[in-house]
C-alpha cells in the first residue's frame, strides 16, 4: 500500500520518473498541460505502487512525495 | 501511511530554472538531504558558481553567497576561516567554473586541505552560455566552439580532476560518482554525506565530482543523456574513490 | 602626549588594521608592499587572527570577499600590477555592497613597470577599478602617521557605507620611517544584519550576491548605491590646505608629491610669491569645494604628480577651467624635486622658469 502525490506544477515532463518505475506505473499525461506548459507525470495505477520511491529519487524537481 | 520520500527542508519550495531532465536538480536535492540529515542547515554557508547553477543561492535555504566565476574555493576559504568552529561551508561548481577559470583556486584549496566541501558537477559542457566546449568535454565531442568535434591536437585533452588532485598531498577525500540511475544516486548521496561529515570532523578538503548530463546542449532526450553518461563519460571518467586519507591511514594500521 | 614609535609606513598600516579590529589578512607578495604581509604573518597567529598567503591576487581578493560576507573586518594589500588582478574582485565587492580595506602601495607602470614609487594608478583608483558603475573611497596618506590613521578611518568608512576603502600610497610612503602615535580612537563596529553567518534556522537565508537579471531591479540597485555615494561625496571629502587663503599660485598634490610641494611653497613664499598647497586626503570623493573656492582668488593651479598627469583632470573639473592648470610631473618611479616644483610655481606666477 503506497501513495504518490505529485506537485504537478513543478513537473517539467522530462519523463525520468517514467523510466525509473520498476513496475512501469507512471506516464506523462499527453492530454494535460501544467502551468509551465509541460505534460506532467502521473501514476496510472496507484494500487499497484509499492512505494519504492525510485521515481522520486530520479525526479530532478522534487515533484513526487511518497507515502507507504 | 508514513511519508517515506519528500522534498528536503534545506531545499527551498520554489521551482528551479533548470531544463527538463537536468540532473542539477537531483544533485541539489542530495546536498539538501545531507544538510537535513546532518542537522547543519543553521550553520551552513553555500557558495554558488557562475554557470547554470548560478542561482543556487535561491534554492538552498541556508545562507548563500554568489561567487565570481571560478572563485568559489577562495571565497569558501575566507568564509571558513572567518569562523572555523561555526561555519560549514560548501561550494557548488560546474566544470568550466572549477576546472577552467577557477583551476588555480581549486588546486590550491585542495593543496591547503582547506576544510570545505566541494560539489563538482561535470557535464562536459558550458550549459548556461549555450553549449561551448568545457575543460572536460570529451575528445571528438561536438559543441558550439568545437563544431567539428574536440580535436586534442588543437585544444588538448579533457582534464580528469579527481585523478589530478589525488596526486596532491593535501586533500582528504576525492570521489567521482554519477546520478544517472537510482542505484548511482544512492551512491552519490553517500559520497556527498561523507564529504560534509569530513568537514564536521575537521578532516579537510573533500570533493565529490558528480558526472552529470546536459540534455539540452548535448542535443538529446533526458533518457538518452543518462545513457550517454554510461557509454561515453564513465569510460573517460571512471567512478570511484580517488583519495580517502582516513581510510588509507586505517588500512595502514 | 601619546607615546610615539618609529615605524615604516607599511608596518603602520598593518598595526593600525589590527587596532581597527581586522583579524583577517590575505595577500600575495609584491614589491614594494610586502612588509604588510610579513608583519601580518608574524602578528596574526599570535592574536587569533588569520594570515594567509593566497595563490594569487585574484584568490586573495576573493578570500577578502568571503570574510567580508560574514561581516568581519578584512583586508588585502598589493602594488599596482597586483591591484589590476584584483579588479574583478573589487567590482564584485561593489556589486554585493561588501565593505573591505584594500591597500595599493603604487609602483611605476604600465605593465610590469618598475618597483620605484609612482602615483600612476590614480585613474584606476578613482575611475576604473573594475567593470560596472561603482566607486571606492580612496584615501591618500602623506605621512606614516596618516598611513595608520587613514587605515582605521578606511575600515570605518567601508563599514558605514558598505563599500571598499582603498589606501592609495606609494613606494616612498610604504618604505619611509617616521615616529607614529597609535593612540587612535576606533569607533564601535556597526551591526551587519545582511551578513552570512548561518541562519541558525531562525531567519530567512541571507544571500551575498551581485547578480540581477531583471534590468529594472539592477537599475534600482545602482541608483540606491549612487545615493549612498552621494552621501559620501557630501560628507567625507577631506583635504589639507596650506597657505591657500591668499594664494595666487595653488599647487594640487597628494602623498609624497605634496611633501615635496610643501617645501617648494615655503621657498616661493620666501621669494615673495603667494603660493599655496591643496593636498587632497580623499581622492574620491575629490575635495571639489576646496578647489572651487581657491579658484576664486588664484590665478594659476599646478598639479604636481608622479604620473603623466591624472589628478590634473579632477583639478580642472573642480576649478571648472576658470584658471589655467599646468602639470609638473615625473614618472616611471622618479620624484619631482622641490626645485622643479619651485620653477613651475615661478613660471605660473608669470616669471622665468
């Protein structure tokens, strides 16, 4: 049981978190645009997340908070 | 549920100006995490360089100084010596800043074993000015000022800073790390923490070289840039500990 | 009367700096000012201070920048070629509004020049110490006693106005030995809430910085700084006037040139010529009023300099070119003789040279 919280407006859509997720649960939301004009990262299946925080470790902009 | 990962307190809650996928953000966070974990924010004074991380003085919540290009180690020397007991001093410098215009300041701070922590971000290019050749640009690397690829016959070879400084008697600790994977980020943080702990313990000059990426000026995606580190940077700049006086002394016992 | 000790000018600067509370000195050896470094190297370790021989003048001025950022009194000293190297740091100190004391014991230039006394860094000190709009307080001692007193004053002014004070001396002043009284009153140091001393997690972080990418903001920083400079100009200009009240020929000279000129004025008076001397003690701010007043009754000014003629421009500006200003000079490490100055006085007075 884990929960990811995204500070969406800080996301620059670099996608490093997407690649870092061992379970491939993240994606860049192509249909959304944040304040900075990027497609922000989001989690596709929260229930499958184990809270390993790999995504948060890779994120250069401290977008992701992880609870477990 | 408990929070297992969040923005460190020593990193300001404001967006950073770095390009998407730039690893400066990761390195900033690691420094801030270490400051938090060691409980030294209130006595830490950071020195920002000239280059992409020039505005680091906005991103750390400790007291900060913005240096002239390359002069951070000299300024750090002054700050540290003004109150050695109560100041924890770090510089955060890029390759142009530390290994080109500021090489003299770097080498002499190391030779003096100045009790400071140096975070050296090596991404083999001048990012802020738009992608010119750096002292650490690889042979053959195409940049704005080496448009046909860096030709060692014309402009010499890139400088391996850790290897060079390791020949000095002075410095306490020199390690090269990278941040291109989760595992490497964990190792990088350990090195940065050690570099700060050494200062707290009065051991002297500790430098962590972080092999980093520049997706924008390398002209690739952030993902491809991280792979380029593995394929091109690490073979020229091998990771590892280049000097650890305390460990060497203990091994000799 | 306070006890006097016999000291070299360079040593008087060092001792006065310690008296003023300076406990940090950074420098690089260069003739003819190295006695300051040598004195500090001996003294500082004994009083819990820092003496550090830097790897270069550039490093030294940046070490000064570091200590000044933490709010403590700090200094460096050098001679002409070394000051050129420091010019980057001088500009950054100005841009970050940091106080510092810098000493230039001048030698002849340009380039490597020589090691004999000179005043040819006047332009550099008062106009072009580095890039950008900024000023330094420039103090010109003419005795070993003044070397000491102006050092203390330099620290005080630097702190008060958050800018660099420069002692502009020359090789003669540095090497000369005279009796000095070190019974000099030092004002308490002001609070420096802007300094970086660690937040103690009790306040928002301070930043020492000269970068400002928003032109409107950068313009305001410059304007605010120049408002401070205006106060310095209004309050801090200093000059010694010697027989100026009725003078028809007025000499402008500072430092060693003023000492030579004083002899020439005395001789001229003996010969019936109404000569006088204005000796600027601050070169910036330049004592314009004193010159403007003297221009009301003088018929000629002579700028006596150890250079090809630099201060003469300020003399002309201050007197608004109402009367002729001529140059009496030597350069390259040479010093004008009293006879040379006397001849210039006679010529300016309308007689034979």
